């Protein structure tokens, strides 16, 4: 999201092609496609680590898939997914559920 581009500069992407992480992008190998609805089919994934997400600020994220045949249309939300993150401070030392 353009309003949050300034704080999303320190990101690490993890995928099968980059198991130790990449600062540029994650990759889903071609052999995952086409999708087969089989019991042994493993879902492809890309994990994203936001290394310096600020406290007490709502951040909007857009993830896009880039490949031949994928249409990008923001109005119809094709080829992308949007979500929001909010990182709040939690004091791990004080937990009402702790047994003393």
C-alpha cells in the first residue's frame, strides 16, 4: 500500500527456492502448477517476515503473484491479496493467566 511503503523496506521472504531468506521476493516453483486436488499435493507457500514493523500502527499489505497468465486488476482483486497488520506492545512478564 503506497501510504505504508516507507516502513515496509526491511522485509525477508522465505520459500522453497530461498529457505534462508531473500530481501527481494519469494518464489513458488513451476512444478506446483497446475494445482492437483490429490491427497499428497503440498500447498506452495511464501512466508514474509516484516523485520521492523512499527508499534501501534495499522499497516496495509498487498501481495501480488507474478507469472504468465495472471491478470492484475486492483478493482476486482485479481492476482493479489490485501490484508492489514497491527503490532501492539505486549508485556510478556505480566500475564493474568500465569499460575504462581
